[in-house]
C-alpha cells in the first residue's frame, strides 16, 4: 500500500537522523523519520556510560579518519561544538567537561535524546518506529521508500542508518545496501574504537594482570594517543588502545610508551641502586613491572651496574613496548564503524550523492570516523545540520 506523501524521508532515528529531520522541518519541509527499533536514539541513550559524551570542544577535521581527510571540513566548520552546546544550554541541560575537551551530561543521556525529539516535535516531524526499510527506489524526480507493508513516496531521502557496531542495539546494514543499489562505492568496513587482541607471551602478560589500568601513549600507523590503557584477558583496551585500533591494519605493530610523561633513562639514573623493575613498579604496579621485565629478559640488577648497551635497550623498551595484535575486537566490542559510503561520491556541503540528486547520507554510514571522546557525535550533528539545511533550502 502507499503511505502519505512526505517531502523528506529519513532512514534512521539516531543522532544524525534526528538532527537532519529537525533542521529540514524547521526550514518548512514535511519530514517523516523511519526507525527499525521500538524507540528512537538507542545509541544516544547508552553512549558515554549513560551520560552521553555529546561533543568535544576540540573537534576538527584532524580528529577524523576518511579516505578524503578534507571532506568533513565544510560541515564541521558550519556546525561547531559551540553550536550544539548552545542547544544543550538552551534546553537547560546540565553538562560538564571531563578531560581532553569531552563534554558529558551531568545526569543522563536521556536529556540529549529529549532535546532532539523536542526539536522534531516543535517542527512537526513525524517519527515512526518498528518500521524496517527494505529498499529505496528512484521514481521520476523523487523516490519511493519500501518497507514491509508500505511504499512511501517522497521528494528526497536521507540515509542515517548508522554503522555495524553495537549489533545488540538493533543495527542494520540497510544504509550500505541503499548506497550499493544506487551504484555508490563503499570503502572497506571494519570495527573501530575496539580492543586490541594479542597472543603469545604478550597475551599471557595481559591476562595475568587483567584489570590493571595506567596512563600510557599508544601509537599505530603514525598516530599516538596518550590516555589510560587497560590490560584485559584479550589484550589491550582502555581509551588509548581503542583510539589506536581505528588506525590498525592486519600485521601492523603497535607501540606502547609505559611512561608517557617521563624519560625512562633519567628516571632510572635517579635511582641507580634500584632495579628497573622496582623503579617501574612505582609508576605501574610492582607485580606487573616485575612480570614485564621478566618478559623482556631485563636482569634483576641495579641500574647503576648495568652496561650502556643494556641501558639503552631497556629505556627503549619502556618507551616503545612493541606488540603485533592478531586482530581487534569484533562488531560487538567496537564503538564505531570505520569506512562507509565513499566521500568521493558525495557533496561535502550537502551530503548528497553527486549522481543521485535528493539522496543524502549522514552520520556513521559515511566514510568519516571520529576519535573517541565526542567526535562522532559532533560529526552526526554537523553532517545532519548540513543535509537538513540543504533540504530546507531546496
């Protein structure tokens, strides 16, 4: 059967979809949002441990992975972290900055979802849940959105269906299927912001000290992240490892600086009568430091009695403990999807497909992936605002 006509149909009621819908409807377009889950914004609700890390004050193009590092510049410049923070404050939502520019709700993620839904309500956006979109077809100058029991005509479609991460939240690959149906290329999809899985002696070391966390600098493929590192029964996790994982590729090495804020040689020189394990134990933990030194065949002798070559080797190992992960945690452990609709097929100002006027892609479904810490939400807001504004103007 045919449903009521809409100017714009948005596929997905997540952060990017709701932002797009609100902006387009405020500009006078009739907007219908279709969501396959029973309620909108499930990822918004669980994000940030239930407090929603809704943006990052430092968000800029350098904080994103993409086949085209310049693609995100336009949208991010036109809708900034301050712009979304203004909305948060206008709605009376209490927030706080944790560290590294990360902004969280003081109370609950429900406040941010409520903000989005209220903006949609005031603009007369219609949101239908429990609706699974099966396909989108071109029809004349417009489109027809096919669901299980309806065919919905519209002038424009916005694909905001998200990525493949967090499958327990009811994610779908429909965004990628729609892109393929219209001949749009995809870059390879892989889990991002996921734990690094080790094997061999390094895995045994992590398992023995699972649960231990400490500040470290983790580097991969030319990018380094200084944050907390967590040892787990599968390898390395915590913010520093998750960040590095987005840049990892099979066979690539990852280096860990165990003392990111100190010169290990100078630290050891200051206590020549102690062994490296004892000195490291003050910064990490005695048990882990001893096991780590054993793993790397560092003798239990005072630093002052150690030869020059061995000193250089030990200091180098502390600054660059090198591991080669066997993989990263799968989709169930990943926070984002790296890859997506190839940005070469999209207009950076409108997020519309260059060869399919009226078809837009926003948020995680696009090959733009942010760092951990509010960057992916900022891309959702910015890309949604850009698409919404283009639709309102068109």
